[in-house]
């Protein structure tokens, strides 16, 4: 007896037809299953109106992905700026002073 003949609905990627693909409604309803699949190392694609919107990855896969890039620190960016030698004096602000009686 199949799941369909028992009256059960299939959820998750298999219900969408392709493993690792979820419609947004399915992803919301079966979020735990989506997270388990992503943690198992399989990227999960979520679609909105039939178009791919987001990909859910495990934290490990995400760290590996962004770890490949080296992001400069703010100090390094400013130190290597072509404007690093620029000298400027901030303008002084002179406001009118009103006289008051004491």
C-alpha cells in the first residue's frame, strides 16, 4: 500500500518532484525537515511563485563557502586607500552671538 492510497500527503522535497527543492509553503510547513536535509550536507532550494528565491545551507557549508574569501579589515581598507595622505582642516563654525543682559 502506498502513501497516496493510505490518504497521506507527501511533504518536503520529494513532494516537489525534485530532491532539495521546496515551494515556500512546503518549506514553512516542514521547516524541521528542510533544516535536517541542509544539515546533512544537501543544499535546499526554496522557490516563490515557481522561481528560485533562496538556498538553505548548513552552517558548516556556509562557513566553508565564505571562508574561501578573505575580507579585509576596516584598518586595512583605510590604510590602503588612495586618499590616506589627504590632509584637511575641518572648517570652524562661527555662529552669531547675541547679547543678553545679566
